[in-house]
C-alpha cells in the first residue's frame, strides 16, 4: 500500500533490515480531553506507519520507535511540556503530530531550540506568519496541510466551477454565512466574506451563533426571509450541524448547503439521517478515494476495526512516511542539537514532492505549509487536494465531487432543491 | 464540610517556628540546587509548573482552607492576572515585568468584586456562584469573535477568543541569559513568586488576621459577637489571596508565551482543588505537599497514556479514604489534651 514512496524508501535502504539502533520519533497527541477520539486515530496511524517503515528497513537500516505524549486539552501548558518531554526524555529526532490547536505556535521555540524536525497538521494560518517571519530559526517546522484560510477561497472557486459546469443554476448571487464562535470557524467565515465580491458573490447574511447550538429557529427565519443561493455554515460540531439539517429540510430554501468538517464524522449522518443527503463539505486533509487512498483506508480499517477513522489518521501516516523517506535520502536522522543533519532533512522536505494517501504534499516556501490544489495551484501533482464531498446516500460514505482527477461521483442536486 | 483543627495552633509557637524554618530552608536549598544538578529543560519546565501551582494553591488555601469560604474562583483570578499582563504587553507594549504587578492588582480588584458578590452567601452557594463566574468568564472569552486588530489575513479579537493570546513577548531571559539558560530565568522567577506567596500565606495564617479568618470559619455568629466584622474580613481574604494568584497568572503567560481560555477548564480547577485537599486543607504546608505529590503522581501516570486519568482518579480516591487530613496530617502528632 505504501506503494511508490515505500518502494523508494526500500530502495534507499538498499535491502537493509531494520536491525540497527532504534531511532526515537515523538508524537504529541490528545489522548485525553475533548479531541481524544482524533488523538487515538493519530496514535494508530503512527503505529501503522512505523510498522510499514520498519518492514522496509527503517531509515537506512535503523528501526524507528514512536513515543507518545498526551497533549490533553491542547493548551499551551499541555503542549509545550509534552514536546519538551519528548525531546528530553526520549531524545526524539522528529515530532510528527496530528493537530494541536491551543498553543498558537508557542511550542515552536521548544522545537527550534532543539533543532529537530517537527511536522504537524494544525491547519493554522498563524503558522505562515511565524515560520515565514523567521525561516532560519524555524527551519525544521512544517505544517503538513494547508491553512484553514484556504477553505474560504476554495469554496468560492468550487461554487464558480459548479456554476460554470451547468450542473447548478443559482437563483441569485447571495451567500449566507453562519459561523460558530471558535476561531477556526471565524477565520474561514471571514475568508469567504473578504473574497466573495472578487468571485462575484454578495454576502446577504453574516451570523455568529453561540456554540454549542441545537435551536436554529432564529437563524433559519433570517434565511427564509431572504433566501440565498448558498448557505455556508463554518461551525463544525457534527451534532449541531445535524440539528441544523433536521430543522432546515422541513421548510427549505432553494439553497446549496455547505458545512465545515462536521459532516465528515459519522455522528452527523447518524443524527441527521436522510436529511444529511445533499449536504456539501470539504477538507484540506483526508485520505483520498483513489487507488492509493482506498488501499490505505481498507488496510487501516482491517487493522483497527470498521469504526476506526482512516480519514483522520491519514495525516500522521503520510507525514511519518514522508519524514522517513526524506531522512533516508538525506543520509540519516539527527537528534536534538544535531542541527546540521536536520537542516539537510529540512532541505529535502522543502525541495521534494511527496505523493501520499492524501494526495500531494508540497510546501510554500519560506512558510513551510502545505499548498492546496486547486486553491493555490492548478496542477494536481503540485498541491494537496482541497476535497469537496457530498452526502448522496446517508447510509454510505460521502462521494468526492471535486476536484478532478480525484472525483468519485458527480455532483447531485440536493433533494430539497430537486423537489 | 468540617475543617479539622490544626494541631499547630495548640503547640508551642516557637517550636512551630523552628520546625517551619527548618523545612523552609531545606525546601529552598533543594529548589535552588535542583536545576543545576539536573539541568534538564523538561524538569526545569515542570519546576515552573510546580511553583506556579504552589503559588495559586497556597492562596486558594487561605480562602478555602483557612477562611472556610468555598470559592471556586481561584483559576478565574489566575486567568485575569495572566490575561491582564498579556493584553497590556500586546496592546500597550507594557513590559511583562511591570505587567506582572499590574496583573496582580487587576486580579485583586476582580477578586474583591467576587468577594462582594458572595457576601450574602455561604457554603455550597458560594461554590455555585464562583463556579458560574469562572464559567461565564471562559464563555465570554471563547465567544469573543469581533475583530479588534488585524494580523496578516487573520482577525485578532480583543481577548484572543478561543485561539487565545500569543506573541506578546516574554520576560526577556533569552536576551539576559542566552537561549540555553533562558529556562532557568523562568524557573527562578516562578520560584520567587511561589516563595513570596508562601511567605505571605504564612504571615496571614499565623497572624491575628488568620485567627479572625479561622474564627469566622469555625463559628461565624460567635466571631461576630466578639467584634469581628465578617464583611471586612471576607473582603480582605478575597483581596489578599488574589495578588500573588494574579502574579502567578502573569508568569504563566510569560513563561508559555501564550494564554488561552482553556486555563479556565473545570478539569484543571478540580486538579488544583485536589492538590489542596490531598496536601491538607487549611494547613500551611498542605499546598506545597499536595502540589508536589499530585504533579509527581501525574508524571508517573504519563506512562499509562490514555489510562492516566483513571490512574490519577484511583490515587485521589485512595488518598481521601486513607489520608482524610491530607499528607501534612500524616506527619502531625496529636497535641496533648489540655
């Protein structure tokens, strides 16, 4: 399954078995706290990647071992000690994480002082400012996915492409934005609002709801009073979004409904039932539905059970493989304080392109953050796909409807609009 | 809840002083020497955490243990101190050194307001009101989404919202001591705050004011009858216990170079409450003993990964059953009956 990249790593390892001194790799993941469900997937994915890498000879004949630290509720006071412990206690040569949202890049100095490689998936535009502002100091820090900012512009591009394809003819050019109070939601909502006019859209409503929320009546009343062509809900909690659909579909407007992240979780479909059908959502970081992605999804579920979530685990899986390959090409890993060797690995990460189960990883320079396709590049081989998905049958996984060439099914008019 | 009578109060004061001075001297020597014997960044970082929580719990112990007021507002006071220092640095370029004292003062003002709100309440109602205030503060921060300042393509809200505040600077130890020794600067700053907080707690507990706090706690009507103003002393205890708590909040912000609303999570509040109870409620050495013990337990439990919380819960349960007077209570012999 690790296919081409795996073959490449095995090739660089020149048939050596993973028998040498163990290379410690760290992962600071939320094993407890509100994000523990995702944290468990990050841990599973790291273990799966570790086993595959070691089966291919490790890194130049040295096996890797992954050490985990709990980042709990992901505050700075949780994340920084977790990173420091990985460095001091386990002497890790790299830290490969899923997401930790609470430190706002404050952990970067801990990493920079140690001079090791750090790949995370915090989906945070602040990363651009911090690393781009001092690329020399933060040479080893990479964000393996595009920032949340791209969700905004990406949605507008998707809508215009859909309109141009003739599959959808909007009644007007209005977008209603409904955002939650968390920064992730607000950044995306603001990005849509700021770029809307440039893409030919008007913002008819910008509503901030206090979350968690289950009573959508007042918001729906505003939407029904001035029906927009698109309703964009950037709040992400699945049960709240499911409640929105349950209350929207009995008296719908002729609008596409786009939601953030939540519909990718099974809780959304379970609560919304058939009202989930037709809902659009997107992700800048998930395993694809193509040959490579599905092979990973299947192997992951076979190993960890049908209820496991390979879509979530994919980020750690890809980045650990990517790191192992680049370290092998660079001549080996470097521990804390071995700046020169880690600089070589960082150089490889910056200059090479990796095709994993999530698509292509390639970084903005000097920001060292994932480039999204088609939001920032027109070439699918040069950026990580910003995937647009649609629930077409709530009993099954969502279909990937854009961008090409990753599409698994064409866009389908939502049932409330077709009727 | 009935507070145990501290045997120290029934023992020869000079004997108490000698014992406390010996323990304090030993603790200070250990804390000063430790980072040089084990110059490990992680250990030094954990030392900072220990000192900050000792400072907070020692002040909370004044309100909760000595004063008998079941306030759950201590982390909110800590957050007010931390946020004040961070916002002053971010928006007005006030040095964190100065902001640390201002944070303490703002926290004191906030705590006095909390004390005023609790004047007519007692027991569980104080706990409910103060918990509600802390929760409301957290919700207010998280739901702050109005753009206050632009940073590149992102909008910065006044309080930082759910993302929190960062990039407001630090105490400048990197420039003063070099990057390698900068953690030592934070270590000794947090140590100084904890030491000052403990000294302050000591002076309060063994002063006439401390006796008045205990009198109100043990028999409010009788103490009022003896001329002690419960209003005055309740406000005094809320105000006095807040300054070092607020300062600790500012040091927290400067050490981590970030502060967020998660600092007001109930789980952390309960963790600190457990430190106070396990150490010995109302006892001077209780906060130090409880904080040290729980942080050590937490450290040991880290090896259990996702089972850490269950392990910690089991230890708490056993401690409450077998050490009802806390760790300090284990080392105190009963005073002779008089």
